[in-house]
C-alpha cells in the first residue's frame, strides 16, 4: 500500500469518527471527500520544529511524517495501521516510533490528586531516541504491564528525588501503575507545547485513545534526497 493510499484511508477513518450523530451533515462529508485528492497529494515528511534542543542522540537525523487537509495546517496524526506501514515498508529509516499524548488524574506519593501530562509510547521509543535511565530502566519492547517511567522533574517534585522510588505505585485514572525508572534530567518529550510527567507502554493504552504522533530516524548514510525519493515528498531534518 502506498503512502497516499494510507493517508486516504486515515482520512476516511477521520470522517467516520466525526460522524457520531445523525445530525452530522452529509454535505460536509461530500465536501471533504472531494478535497481528499488534494490532501493525499501533499503528504510529506518534514522535521519536527523544536524551540529547544533535544537531549537525544543525533537529533538532526529525526524526521516526522505530516499530512494536510485542504485549508488546514500540516499535522502529524495517523492511525496505528499507518504507523506500522511507516515502520515496516521503508528502506531509509533505522527506526520509527509512535507516542500518544494523554492526561491523567494522578495520585502520587502522599500528595493530593492532581492532573498530569503523559504519553503512551512504543517499546522502542527510548532506545531509538538514545535515552538512558537515571534510575531503574526505561520502557522496552517486551513491556505489556502497567509500568511507568517518570520524568526527572516529577521525581524531584513529587518524590523529593528519593532513590527508593523504583517499585512504588502511583494511581492514574484510578488504576495503579508501578514505577520502573526515571528519565534523565532535561528530557521532556519531543513536543514543545507539552512536557510529559510520565510515560506508559503503548500496549496498555485504552482502545479508544488517540492515534499516535510518528517520528522516524534516518539510517546512517541516508541522505535527505533518498528519503524524499522513497516517501514521495520533500524532507527536512530537525535543526537541532
């Protein structure tokens, strides 16, 4: 399946998701469908624009796929089926990761309940980014239990930097999660507008949760032109 076909399928999926009530206008569906050809034609790979340096390995090799519906800004939002397509059907990426931002009602240590930001991440998320744990371990491909990695900031704020934090439980949306590790100081995810406090395995993500943001790492020796040729659009690299 080509990238254009993948985006076309995601487009139709989005339309079905919007049509949750009988009052949804068939005229709107038709208008969007007629514009679909323009949308799929401008699918591209482009860098994630960051306002702060990323504390990851070789950030200049990170790219993200974007698509745009007519009249809308470019977006990074795909189905998990599309994510698998990017990961399996390419010759230019050494790895492709996905993460889905989330908000949790959390009870941490002895603090009152609060709302924190987090992400569900694929098992190779930290490994592909080149991130190492400050304490404990990070999420890996085999993790399918309710474990979590907490940020350095949350570790300091909620647990006073306690080295014994590993193995402790926190409650997220009423369910216990065991802390497996602490992320390094300065790592706060890949998006500038949110700074996750906690990361969870994608395998425990609720079925009705949002689709992933997709980020890929170019293979060593692969040029921007080669990535552009395989993916059918201009490619820019992160200016780290």
